[in-house]
């Protein structure tokens, strides 16, 4: 059974930093892509950052220059380093991995709250 467990969320003041981690366990096979989405209250879930294994990294325009996505292969972890946080970054952050066509796994989400 594949599990994704996020950690690192919390309450931070505007301008602060947080580092989210997503620990992947279980027999996931070959990971093609990994990334982070977020959902603010009353809004649709939106892509924040994605990394194509062996390929590109993409960021939402709203986080470019402030967020960095990466992998720690030895620990089977995907992280999201967030700097210069803004109140509009508030939301539940979900990590995901893609292991093939239509094979997506999601974490349970971690709350990030940025106060002004």
C-alpha cells in the first residue's frame, strides 16, 4: 500500500518561511512525476509546483522565485521550500506522485496559514 505523508505545515507570519516534506512509502514502482497542489478556502485546488523525474520543474507563476521543489531520493521524500510567504499562500497543501498513466497517489494534506 502506497502512502504519502506530508509534514511541515503551520502558522507563519508574512515574509516567513516553511519547508513541507512528503514521505513516500510502499511499493510505488517507478515515479514519473511528483509535486504539490494547494487549496484555499472556497477555491479550487491549484498546482503549486511539479517535478518531472529526469526532466522539467514547473511552478505556478504566483510562487516563482519564492518556492523550490526537490527530491531527497535517499529518504524517498519530496519537499517544498517556501520563502517570502504571503497571506494568499494560505491553504491546505497536498503532495502527489504519478507512477504511470492514471496512477496518482495523494497525501492527506497539511495546513499552511500565513498571517498578515
